[in-house]
């Protein structure tokens, strides 16, 4: 019965390695102060293997706060290039207003 009482995870992620030196992290759910640390720990090995580009696909992300952007900036310092793919308009605007468009490369 406990399985029925367990709430669904607030953040899901999938790691895709296309084989070209890039890594794609697909996110869905909510990326905020409560979930960034767990996500960061879960993708450490994948990020360490990036030799070209880390793509973070946020199309299915329903919510992202400033801790999400801070996490992406941290990742950008550890890989040759990062691309935040499919951000919602609000996330794109925040990235641009913070002067991070050239760092996070939203597309």
C-alpha cells in the first residue's frame, strides 16, 4: 500500500549519449532548489564525459527557478559548450535579462 501513497517524482531526467562527444540531458517536471542537488549528483559522470556540447532539453520542464539557472551556469564552466534547448519563453527571457544568453545558448 505504501507504493500508492508515494508521490510521483517532481523531476525526471534522461541522459542520451549520441556518440559524437555530446551529452543530452532531457528534463521534465520541476527544477528548483529542492531538486537541483539530486539532479546534479545524478548527471556528474555524464557531464564529465562531454567533449563537445552538453545539451539540456527543457521542453518538458514545467518550472525552473534561479537555482536551475545557477546549476546550468555551473555546468557551463565544466564543458566546452552548453545549449539550453527548447526553453519556455519565461526561462529564455530570464536567461537573456541576466546576460547569460552567450553562456547558456538558449535555442
